[in-house]
């Protein structure tokens, strides 16, 4: 974020922005809204893009985190309802997808924290606390005015948002979602250039990056009435050239210096007093050249005048382009342009040094690193790209590579082009160490079409001179080259590969092929060892080639071509897929560098050797799951940055942190992730004799964010036997003190919330802050079995404990019951929705008749017996629309008996949310969501969260123990008495399990 730049462009740069009016196609919108999904199909617009051939297809690259906040600003952040967020998101995505000529929406989300931004992140944490404190106090003082746009939402809001985008991309082919390992800005910019696309964000850094067009999300306006005759999406975009003209800058290479000196997340001019004084108070020879520039927040005129002065100096001065061992020498950095090297060198020469040598060194390094960050050619990474891929099996070393070709035959393709001398090296460098599965993903192919592509590339059959003349080969490749260029393959840099893939994809989408597939009528496969689709595609390819320009050759050529292509594809089918187990094993051997190259390509950069070593020591399944959106970057921070941030969200900062209740679990979680997901030889062991790893905790202590260091023991062998999915699930239950028969017997979708609430009440009882009516026999046994003065287990952790001077939050029995009731109510959006009523009642009845003498209840069998399809959040929203239970009226402060009751309730919900986050993290770390895809929906835990219902339940439950009357008081009447009875009975059953011993 460049300090003050957005405000300046908005206030003074109207001529430097261009308006864009994007017409929404009602046909496309209707096609989207009326599409009927099943578990095997996905949506793609049937209408042709760019049918008139005049305008290029539109590709939008969307900063996912910025887009999330742009929507959240329109919602109520106190008692935020994720369903409202999802409805707005779905509506806006549909409108964007329906824009005429829209080809692709690509959402990109931030990864783990960037090292250079750690200080900035800590400052942001302190600001966050101030906002939270101000907002919470405003709720207490004026609870009727509870809308605030400066407060940050809870960590689960954005995770739910990401889960929805991830899931909708599985169902709509025009949507992609990307998860770069570090911050998204650079990846977005590289992607925008590959797709020649618009970047949508509210980060002013995109004024600086060299990208085609930048749309600030604040300018994005959607039509309010879908029934309007003309639906228009409006926005404004800016280009680099417009920014250069606005600030009178002579060259694009100066923009990264301009953005840096103005101040961004990497460089704060206020920290360098001598440079700041020199820059802002000195005499500027170029002052008159900048008279059109307003001062702005950052003295833009003085900054530009200084840069123009330096630009004039270097144009009159000779520089020796030398390198040396000095890391602060800009000429040592190949990824800086020559102009940038000279200007940075001149800044270093003429500025007065900072008084502290360390501050001077920091100034120089941060200036260089910030400019490098803006340079999209900055991708050289000696730690990543020179690592030895020693995991490749020796038996395959002499095997002919998949992406091979006959040079003598390819000369017909390159007839009018210079044949690249290093083509084989280029192919090897780009794709040589990728698995078949990874190649398929990069090339936008499938297991069906990949063997066809390989056959066309390897082209050995064309070597038969008796069948194919030189003239035929000329015509063959000319037709390949004439296939329409596709924007979705712009990431492929090798001409022959791109043209062949474009040719195949265009034929695959041919209406004739679609017609043949849709009218197959189940007649079976008549193509031998080919799949039906492969056979049809080969026919269409041969017809396309022959019928276009080859009809002058003998008809037998067409027969030969079909025969040779068929034989080649059959051979590759056998080679690639005949031994599925071996192939999967080979794919699993993909190294960390290979995985990074597959998902990020040349956009990836990391200049910190320690962090790079941490990345290289990761278990490959962790990294793969992260790139697929199944592993939270907040958890990955533990492995890459050696810290965990207990992020403050809406809570009472006068009380003990809402994360305190989770602290023991977090330590266990860190131990597990270090044991299961790290190569021990590469982790940072602080003391070889104690075998501990140093991890930092970012914690809220009262109204401050503090960093504490803990030494985590990673040698305990207790958990080394977690080599089966069942044993890992047992470990999950054990961590929550819930490895019990009656919990294992619950439907799998109820287990995560039951174990969290069970752990919560036992924790509160242990520290003697669980309060209940002594006459309530339901809770009479709970304290007998939880020793009040039991010391917290250190779990192999040495370090400071939470300050006992901070007051604990009391948990009242009616608050626990309100949490459970709100969770069951929240589940009526998904698993417990009325649409599923017949399914889960049938399954429960069947389970009640099971033979209970069998004490082993595997989670695998549990899922099989109780499965309800709520795996895809987008489909849940499509099918169910909202919760089956609806509140009679919105919650207001008057539903609480006092401000103190509200304060306590807010803290209780915050503690509950922190426990759910740890539960979700443990499911990821123990690979349960990987072993059992049915657990993937619990990534965001949205199923269990309905904050408003929780507050609504407190008073009625406090005043009545009859859950039926409570439900009747809160929710609108439901015509299905059996359904309501089931929910009420389920509530009673789960409450008894939660408080049981």
C-alpha cells in the first residue's frame, strides 16, 4: 500500500483514470441462474466468447483479500451473518461472469506472512486492538448503533469467503482460485500480464506494478435492480502511463522508486530522519517541472522533484557497472534495471548517512528490497531453482522424457520461423521435472486429452515417408498453427506446445464434439483401448486436418493418420495410466521446488535462506493442500515463519484473551505439526541437547500485542505411530478429551462441535469459572471429575504462562446451552437443513438398530453410514438458500438483561470461536480433511456459527429449561413438527454427551 497514493489519484487524478461500462448479458445471467448441477458436472458458458472477433476476451484478476473487505464494509460486523456475505458474493460473481465477453475470473488470496512486513503486521495488530476496544465500548454505550466500518471481522469470516470461492471454482469452469505461498500482489501482477487482464483491488501498490490495467474496487458499482432493461457494471481503471503523466515521471522504471520513497509496507521514510530531511527540506532544481503536482499527504511534489533531480544527474554521469561482495551495492542485483541501479546508487551517494550505522544499513536494504518487490522480473531464486531433485527414481533416469519430439519433423512447424537452438533444453527446464498430473494441470488438459497432445508433439508416426510426404507435413503443421489463439494458455511460453494445446482445446470445445458426447446414448466404447471421448476426438482431429486443406491428398492418408494417432494414444494410455498405483506413487514424489513451480511458476521469490530452508523441509502433502486451498496460511506460518499469531477479534480487552482457553491445545497443535509435517534435519533446533524448536507467539495481553518465545519439544515419540487415518482421528478426539464411545457414534458432522464444547466446559471447570445452579443435577458431576487445582500441562513447552492477573471469563451453564442451541440452529443451513431431514432421520434410526457389542466405530464407517452431501459450500447455498430455522425478529440489546451480561456473552463467543479455529487447524495438521474429503467443509466451521442466534438464546434459556418452549419463542413457526422435535431431541442428546464424564 503506497501511502496517500489512492487518495491523491481520487482527488487530483480524474484525467488519469478511464471509465469502464461493462454490459451484463441477460442470456448469460439466465444461463447461470437456471443451470442444474449434479455431482459430476460443472458449468461453462455455452455461448462463444468474442463471437464478433473485434474485442479480446476479458480476464479479471481479483485480489481476494481486498474483495472480501470491500463486501464486508457493506455488512454489519457485529453479529455478522456469513449467509448474508455469501448471498452478496454469489450475486456479484454471477453479474461479473455474465459480463459480455468475460472469459475468466481469477481470485488470488494472500499466503503466509512476508518477513519484511513483520513490523508492519505488529503495528496493524496494535491498531486492530484499538479499533476493537473502541467498537466494543460503543456497543456497550449505544448498543442500538452497532454498525461500524472500521472494525475487522473475525478470522472465520474470510476463511468462509475463501471456502466459497474455492468451492464455486469447482463448479464453474470460468472461475479459478490461486493461493500463492506469500503475499498475493506480485503473483496477481504476473498473472495479469499473462492474461492481459484487469487487476481488481484496493491496494495502491498496483498503481506501481507494471500491469495492463488496475481497477480500484472502490470504483466498482453493480446494478441494484436485476430487472432493469440494461444491466451495467461500472468501474474506473488506471494504467502505468497515466500515473507517469500524473506525476511527470519520465520512465516506468522510476515508479518502483517513487512508490518506495512515498512509503509502503516495506519502507517507512519516517524511520530515516536524515534521508527524510534531505528529501523533503532540500533545494530541488526540478521544482518548476512539478508545479502541477499537489503536495498531498506524502509531499508528492518534493519526492518527484528529488527523483527528477537524480534522473538528470545520472544522465550526465558515467557509471561503472561493477559488482562486488557488498550486499548494499545495487549493481549486484541483476533483477534491478540499469536505470534503477544508477538512481539507487546516486541516492546512496548524495544522501547524508543515518547516525546509527545499523539504521543506515536497514535503509539501504529496505530500499533495494522494496524496488525489487515491484519488479516482476525479480524471480531468480538460487535456493529454489538450484535445489537437487534427488527424489526422482534412478530407474527412470534413462527413460525417454514424455515431452520429446523429432527435430527433423518439427522443422515443418518452424518452416517460416527460426528453429530454436535450445528447444530441448527449454522444454526440460520448463517441464522436465513435472509429473504427468502436474503437466495436465499446467496445460489445461485432462487425462483423456493429454495422451493426444503427447502423440501430436512426439510425432514419430509422421516419420513414415511412405505414408506422409513433405508437402503433407507442411500442410499438417500449417493447420495446427492456424488454430485460434487462446488466452487461457498464455502462460505456456513454447510456441509448438501452446499451438498444439490450443488446437486440442479448440476442438474439444467444438460444437460437433459436444453434440456427439451428449448424444452417445450409452452405446458403449467402440474404440478398443481408447476411451470413447479419445476416439471421438481423434476422429474430429483427423476430419479437421483432412477436410480443411488436405483433401487434395489421397483419402488413404486420412485412414493412415487416424490409425497412427490411435496407436500412439493407445501406447501412451498404457504407459501413463496402466499402473495407477505406481503412477500415483511417482506423483507423490514431486519435490517442494517442483510443486512451487507448478503452482506459481516464475512469480515465486524468496530471498531469506532460513525461510527457504523451512519451506524445503515441509512435507509435500502440506504444500499441495495449501495450494489447493485446504491448509490455512495462519497455521502454515508455524512451519515457515516459526510463529503463531493468536489474532485478536471482537472481544472485551479488559478480560483474559479469548485465545487463553485454547493455549494448551495450540501447544499440542504446534508439537504435532512439527512432528508430522517437517523433515527434522532442516528445522531450527535451538539446542541440540534439548531438541527443542523456538516458536514465537503473538498474544494479546490486556490492551497490547506482545511476542513471547516458547521452546517446543519435537522429540517426544508418543505420536510417531500416527500412520493411519483412524489413529490420527483418535488423536484428534483425545486432544479434546473426547475419545469416547458415545461421541464416536455421533454422525461425523456433529463431532467437531461436540468435542469443542466438551473441551470448553471441562477447561472452565478446571479453572473454577464454570457457574451453574447447584440444584441442576445435569452439571452436578462435572466438577467431581475435573480437579479444580490441576496444573495446566506444559505439553513439552517451556515459557511464560498467561498472566493470572487477567480476569477469567465466567462461563454460565445457560451460555453453554445457548452456544449448543445456536450451533444446532446454524446447522439447519447445511447438514440439518429440512431438505436433508429424511436422510439423517433414516440414518439415525438405522444406527440405533446397530449391534452395540461391536465397540469399534471407525470414522470411515461413520461417514459411510451418515453421509450427507454438504461438501461444497456453493452447492449448499444453491440447494438450501438459507437456514431452515428463521428468527422471529433481529436481536437487540434489550434481549440482554444488562451490559455486563452482553460483555460476558461477547467474550464467550470469542473464546468458542478460537476453539473452533484450533479444531479446524488440527483437522488439517492431522490430515483428516485430506484423508476424508467429507471433512473438508469444516475448514471454515461455518456450519456451527450463528452469532445472532447465540445472543438471542441466552435470556430464554436462562429463564426456562424447556428447550421446546425456547425454540418456539425464538424461531418462526415451522409446519413440520417432527422436524422440530428431532432438533430439540438432538439438542438434549448432545448436551448430555458434552457434560458426561
